[in-house]
C-alpha cells in the first residue's frame, strides 16, 4: 500500500464494514443513523459522526466509495494525510450540522451516508485543480471541474428549497463548502490564482445561507417555483372566471331589456352583441 492511499483505504474499510453491519442489522442502523429527535432531544450527538459510515444500500455505498477514492488521492498527495483527514471529518460534521439546522423542526427526519464528507474531499480536489476535468462512466467526455462545482452548488440549493428527492442536499452543500474553505485556508494562493472561479462557486452558497438564516420562512415554501406556476395558473383561471361572469351579466341585461321593452328596443349594436353572446353560451 502506498503512503498516498493510507487515509482513503482505511476510510473505505471502515465505511464498508459499518455499512454492511447496518444492512444486516436494523437495530445497529437505527442506533447510529442521523435522527433529528434523537440528536436534539435525546442528546445523542454521536449520530452526527456515526451516520456518515452508514448507507441505505449497495448502490449508495458504491457511489460514495468510488467518489472518495477517485478524489482523495490527489488531495492526500498535495495536502498530506492529516489535512485530508481534517477535511473529511470536518466536512462530515459541518454537513450534518447544517442538515440538523435546516431540519430542526422535522423530528422524524432521518439520514445516513458519507456524501457530506465526500463532497468536501471533491471540492478540495476541485479547488486545487479548477481547470481539471471530471469524468463519468456513461459520459464519453469530461466535464470541467469548475463547471461541475458550480452546477453542484446550484443543484444543492435548488434541492434544499424544493425538498427534491430523497437526498441530503444540506449535508452535500455544507460538506462541499467546508472542504473548499479548508483548502483555501491551507493554500490561500489559490484565491489569487483562480479568483473568479472560486468566488463564483462560493458566492451562491454564501448568499443562499445568509438569506435563509435571515429569512427562515423562505424554506417553509415547499417549492417556490412550483408555487409561482400554481399562482399564475390560478390567476389565469380567475381572469377566465371574471370574463365568464361579465359575459353572463351582459347577456342577462340584454334579455331583461327584451323582456321589458321587446326585441325591437335593441339597437343594431346590441342585437349583434346578443347574437355573439348567445353563440358563446
């Protein structure tokens, strides 16, 4: 085993072992998973850490393991074993703390996975090499690292606000920001080398977090974009209803005039309007 793979290899072994135990033992899974009520009311704060070593299934586990191994080796080689360890566990804890903050009123919220920690390692790697490329198995071309980082941030923000999917977007965002910020603290010259890219990645997240902390009611809207669409549709139906009501009122007025004064009392314009309104009815 090379020196540059020690942390990644140890973490992989621990994660696989703990996750496998969680797969086969429901009591073990329940004892160490991230559960809001157990943490806030039961003061079982170890779950902020232990939940990062559990997964909901083999696919979830494999995805995190592949991402961790793919991105950690470069970070460990450039920053060292101790700094990779710091980034991993700091990202895990901050990501879970952010999730706890967002879901503090959701007592039944449960989560597991190393995604927050892995996101921190991924962003450490990206900040070190923002002009690199990230490849995916089923995509024949690489995606620029900086583009992936920005898209990931925006998708996480959207996922948090809309509660999209059964995904811990809060942990992802918190972990990614932590990994990126620790890397900048260790290598401050990166901000001088890539100011536009790094600020472009960080500013949306910082702005979003500032906004929801100042205006927490923003998160009470399950889907802001969906709500806007629903309100627009409602407004359209309301305008249609108003138009229909106006048509009926105008028709009733003409019929009332005919009843009282006879058909000949209508003007040529009123007769044309009566014919028009009758066809609509």
